[in-house]
C-alpha cells in the first residue's frame, strides 16, 4: 500500500501519518520526491484500515501496490532514484563508469590504477578486498589490508570506492573504508547479509544472482530497502545459460525490463558478463545503448599478470578507447560523460 501525500503537505501531516501507521503495527517508509512525498506501508496488510487513512489531512490518495516488492517498485516511486556516493551519481544523466582490478593485489598497483583510471575519466573505483572464490585454496583477497589500500587510493585520487562484503560480521569494517558496498552474485540471496547491509547507510551495489530471475533480484533489493537503506544500485553481471562461448550470458534485455519495474538505477558488468576481454568493449557499448546507467569494469595495469580475472580485464589503453567510444555514444542515447 502507498499513501500519496498532497504536494503542499506539511511536516506535521507527514508525522501524524507515520504515527498512525505505526499504531496499526505496520512499517512506514517515507520516500521523498521532488514533486510528491509518498509513504510506503509494509507489513501485514490485514492490519491496514484504508478508509481512515484516506481522510487524514494531507493525503491525496491511498493505492495498493500489486508487486511483491513494494519499496523497489515503480508503483511506489515514479521518479528515478539517483544514488550518490561522494562525487559519483548513479542513475542521473551522467553515465557512472566504475573501473579497477578484480582484486587489490598490492598498494603500488592499486594506486597506479587509481591514478590512470581517474585520468581516463572513471567516476569510481572498484577493487575486491574480500574475494568470493570457487576454490577454497585460491587467493581470498588482502582483506583488512586491502581495505586500507583502497582508502588510500580514495584519498589520493578522490574516486569513491566500491568493494565487496561477504559476511555480515564484516559489514561495519567494510562500510568504514568503502563508499559503496558490493553484494556479489553468489550472495544475492544471502538474506542475513542483505539485512545487515540494509541496516547501515552506505549505498549498495547489488549484483544479480547468476541464476536469478528479475523478481528474485528485486526482492533482494527489497530486503535491503525494508531495513531503511534506499540507496540500492542493481547490477546485471551475466547469468548461466547453455551458451559455451562466454563465461556467462550478459542479459541486456533485463535493463529495459528493470526500468519498467523499478525506480532503482541499473548498471552492467560486462567483464564478468562475458569473461573475455575482447567482448568487453562491444558489450559495454551495447549496455549503454540499451539504457544502462553505468558500467562496472575490470581494468588492470597488466591484465596478463593479474592475480584474478586477467582474461576479462581491460588494459589502461583499452579502457581509454572505450571511454572515447562512450563519449561519442552517450549523447545519442540522451546521456553525458
Ligand atoms: C567481482 O565483481 O569481482 C565479482 C566477484 O563479481 P560477481 O559477484 O559478479 O562474480
Ligand atoms: Mn572479478
């Protein structure tokens, strides 16, 4: 259920409505818009008495939200959400380009990469400190030391940092160093982790599970938002299909499908989506043409020597070429760089 408030609603009227909803043992979520404020009501709707709410001061209308995801739904919020992290905005007209290595390997490579991608026009930096690996014997990331290096890269470059959190116990330490917390494909349905990142206020980059449908992705976003953190960015990173020529199948159809269903921004990771360096540039262009709000790209100073995912990492030169292409493409699809 959503309660659409009148454009001239007063603070007291909003406050009274929130109190009223709490009294019904339901949870109010105030979604502020530039034109309208909306109060989304979640919980057991049997407790909801619609009529008395409709006649309360400041109310324009009370509408049922049919989708199972309420806060993430476009029915609750027509305006698109723009997620902000430092100097980076995701979901506005400007494309959000986030680049960096799969993992933080050491201080000098990370600082060197930060400087290079900044010069080439990236708006944010990625780099995993806690790595989810298929093999328990593979390098699992530099962990806390990696977080320190990422924080130093931010200080030097000014680029906001995006890094993955794997465990609810690490959320507060990762949130101290990162500007955006990444939930990886393997954890999209780790509900305890989703709740934990929902309870803090740094934005979340939520990757689509490699076998997840669109409603499952949106329900995972809802888990985060239901805790009061509305700053969620969705990320298509490829799904498992019978295709045997790329690591995953990058599902670009999901971009317009998500835009239809949610107000949240959508970005694309063509590095994990294809698993092949030569496919990353064409699929990046395709993602932007299809309406993606940004890209998450693996970029490494020496892809052939990368500890993880070198086969899908762009060199600085290739990243520069892609940025030049995007500068030409962006205005054609109503974006800027
Ligand atoms: C990553 O971004 O490095 C990563 C591990 O991604 P995913 O969860 O999409 O596999
Ligand atoms: Mn990777």
